[in-house]
C-alpha cells in the first residue's frame, strides 16, 4: 500500500517537474528601465487572450479530474457489511427433586455382657 502511494507521488512529481517555471530575473527592464532594452511597449489593449484563459481553465479542470480519479484508485476498500445475529435462547429452566427428609437413626444399643470381663 505504501509503495503504491510512493509510486503515485513520484509519478506526479516527475510529471509536474517540467511544468514548473524557472526563476526569472527582473532586474532592470521593468517599465523600460536600464538593462538590455526592456520588452516591447504595451498598448494596454488585450486582444486574443480569451483562448489562453479558456485553455488554462479547461486544462486545470482536466488535471483536477485526473487527480480525483487517481485518488479514488488508492483509497482503501470499504468495510465489510455489518451482520447482526439473533441473541441465543435462554437456558432451559431446571427443576430439581427436593432433598430427602432429615431422619436420624437412633444410636445402637450398647450391649454389655459381663461374661467377657476379666
């Protein structure tokens, strides 16, 4: 599972690396300052930028859809359905015989016979 996530992150980084902009140096050509001469003058009328904006929006939506689809593939499976079982039946009621009545036997009679005496 961890290797799949790491592979997906590595693939995303490899695909996004060429799209990252490089560091720009804006040292001296802002508004035609000293430098290599600056950019061509802007006339502040923007024509034809609608296609670029639309392409950026559509591309962003497409990349978002791809990312959402890829995130669903790496999600863990859902938990198993819950099954409820009926409780077990109660144990049967046990009926026991009453104890026998208490009856004490009389002690045996002591037989004393003097014939056996010494």
